[in-house]
C-alpha cells in the first residue's frame, strides 16, 4: 500500500460548528503490482456508455450515434452520481466504465466533444466517491476489431494502429492530469472482426496470430499514452489479451514497463464450470508467479444452464482462489437481474448470496444498502422537428414499470400529432385516438398500458408546433408528485459528515454498533473499536495480544492495550470516559507504530502548543506534520476538545487513507 497525504480540517470541539474534510489530490505513482493491492473489489457500469447502435450483420448504424442518447439503447438507465455513492457505500473500491467511442467520432476518429465531456463527468463522479476507475475502449466492432479479421494484412494492422493511437491521444490528453486512481485500458477483448476464435485452450495458428497482433497494438497504445504528457508517463495501463482469455496469457509478449497489468475475463463454461475455470485460474497464477500483474476485469455466473446452487458454488470457488492470489475482481453488472448485483434503476442490491460470497472471500462484509429510489418521472430528451418522429428507447425495466408518456407544451398545438409504440410492428396512435388525451394547457398524454416493446415515438405535423414542446417524460398513473423530504432516519450522520462516514463504513473498519448516534461523544472504548477495525482490516490479521483491566471486559480495549496502543491507570481503563484530541494524537502514533509505520518527528506549530500535555506533545507534532489532524476553526489545536462519533470516524478515515 502507498501513502497518500490529506489535509484534514476536523472540528471536534462540541461548541464549534463542524467544517467538512478537505482532501488534496496528488499523483502518487504505483506499479501495476502495487495497484493490485490497492484495488480489491470492483463493479462494471455495463451496457451503458459502451452501448452501440452498430449492426455487425449490415455494417451500418441503425440510429444517429452522435448523441448522448446511445447511453440507454441497451436497456440501462443513464449514469447518475448517486450510483457511485451507493457502490462505494456497499464497500466496492473501484468501478470499470466501459465506453464505445467509434460511433461518437468523425471519419478521422476525432471524438465528439459532447461525448468526451459526458464520459469525463462519469469518471469525475466515481473519483469523487473515492473509487478507483478503469476507463477503456469497448465494443469497437466497426473499426478496431474489423481491422483484426482473419484475413487482416499489414495495411489492416496499420489502420487498427491508426484508430487506436488517434483515439488514445485524445483520451490520454483529456485525463493526463488525473490522479493515479484512474487506470487506462486501451482495448477490451480484441477479436477478429467481431467473431470468436475456436478452441479456447489450443494454441492454434489463428490464436497465435491474434496474440501477436494484440501484443503489437498493446505496445502502440502504451507508447501513445506514455508520450501524452502529464501523469501518464507512470499511470497504470491495463493491457489486453485476445478475447480477454486468461489461457492465452502465456502467448503474450508484454512491454518491460512496471506500470502495466493484464486484464482478463472469468466466466463459467462447460459441464463443470469450476473445472473449466481452474484452467484459467492456473494460467493467471502462472502469469503472476512470472511477475506479470493480472486483474479479472469481468466476471459473473452467466449461463441459464447452471442452477442457483451451482452458480453460488462457482462464485465462491473462483473468488476464494482470486483472493488467495491477491487478484482483484470486477463484477459485470447490467440492466438485467439474471447476473447482476446492483439495479441502477432504483438502487436495489440483489443476489446477495453471491455478493456475500465475494466479499467473504476477500475477508470483508458488504456495507449497508442505501434507500431505494423511484425512477419516475423518467425524463426524455426533447429535440422535436415538425413532420418527423422523435423516438425514445426507454430502458426495459423503466418501460415495464411505466404506464404513460407525457408531453408538456408551452401552449396547445395547432396541428396534428401522433404517438407510436412498437417492438417489431409499427403501431401509430393519432390525435383523437382513445389512448391519446390533450389537456386544456396543451399537455398530451399517451396511455401505453398493455402495449409491448420499448420503442416510443412522437411527432408533430403543424408548422411551429415542435418548438412548443417543453418537456417529455414517462410516468405511472399513480403520479409522481414529489413528497416532502422525510426526516433523516435515526442514526444518520450530519449532512457535512455523511459522505465520509459512508466511505468509512464502506471501507469496513467501522463496527456496526458505532453506525448510529453519530452526534454523541465518542468514548475511550469506542475509539479502541475503531482502531482495532483499522488495524485488522489493513493487516488482514486478528490481534491476538490481550491486556485486561478491572473495569472492562471490552475485547477491543484488551486488543489495543495488548499492542501497547493504549494503557490504563492502576488496573483500570475508564472505558466510558470521553476521548479528547491530545489522546487521539497519542493513539494514532501508537497505532501506526504498532503497524511498523513511524511518523517523522516535527515541532508543534499550533498557537496553543503550551496547553498540550507533555506526554502528548511529540505525538501532536507528528500527526500535524503528517496532515492527519489540523486545527479547529480558530486554528488552535484545542487539546481537550472532544470528538463526536462521526468526527472520530472521519479522523480514522484519514488514517485509513494515509495507509
């Protein structure tokens, strides 16, 4: 693990108003091998920014792709910031954001500015939640994979290289100043012209050819990224294997660059999915033993042929193996419920037995669920032209729960209009149809109960009517009048602390019994519980040392005393006593020392240094210099200032981030 220093403004005096924690990002180079230690569990934002309207059979696009609307055409909902908040709260450390770029480029592969900004927004949201992010190129069938076909020649390779380098010159340039928590993945699963190679475990000539061309393209992309400036000279880059097949790692030639790793898939197959996966796990282990870092960038128990018990057994089996090798795992998550864990429509977590098995393999427990959200009203883009149909491809799960389409107008329309609803058959409903109603203010409502398919269209025929359309959305007949904001449930942190407390809970070091009464003063025993959580979560080992006291049997106190982090007085500890700021400083230096991390000595520069006890003075200087504790709102240290539970949790979150 590498150290990251943060500037903490933490007010703990009970009479002072709290101020938020302030983090200062910086780029700290980590090797590909070290990155495996930083990332443990991730989740894919699948079938969203990677959704493409390219038809491999016809070689054509079935809609205009120079629009943000491609995000929902495969049935997922649009990315929102709360998705990343919920993922982080659950305890995941990273997300992978698959992106298909070609449909959003011109003939020279120049990326649409609106699309680049849209992708960047998603990356920013994830990073704001403390997540690591993998950003890639995904379903590039019409360009990259087309030029890697079975009959590809030198000219085709040249065009594949041109596409890859032009695309990554732009992506790398856009994100060159981002921290090391952003990882680039130049290619997803290179395949010949969108097809599929044969025997997965036989080094046939076509497999070797694909490994060779993929290796060259890996080097081309890596060279482009390294030359793009900013932090990209030492940014971790995840390189590709054909079809992301772990069995072919041994055929790959990789650059001698310490800041790379390889990305592979791990999905069940065959009559005995564990047996098949063991071959790929062995290939991953062989690569790691040979010094090549490997990450499983996609996994899920896909396959209707397998029963629920077989699926759970497979999930448990492969993740125990991956955790044992120190290999991170990213779940492939999409709109369907068959293989997903997270329903982005409403924030629901499903298949919790799978998720529990994954977390348990890595020695973790999933964090709490967030409250469910209603997807309605589901807003639709308004880009109407008279005489033309505008079509909305509503996500399937949204469509299944909705009853009507509402089109609001600035004034009643003067000409005709029509709605459509179809899957394979076109059905048109003109004004006057019983499914269509028009209110006095011009609002139009289309009742699509009982109609199949997800495609919905609307057209205006009167001149100037399209300009009157102000809003379009789908909804339920029950209506979605916003309810008053309910009061925060008992045990909810203050607004200023909520995000950081959620991140701390997600990290796994906050005991469940401390996840409530956040504004109460934290006791000496409770601070010990947080310290034990930090130590055991970080080291992965339970503290076995114990020292007992006459006035408490609290095991966390006994563990901390056993390590020499805290001490008592005459055989007592005073477990319910209030913990203050100078006590916290001493505990932090002792805790880090017990983990063989020794802070540098430094003078105390707080104006009230004279009021700090002699036994705490050195520790205060150390934690101040390390950026673990800053002054209160007045710039003073305030040694006797008390901690609330939430401010104590945030202080320990700083220690976690420092580690």
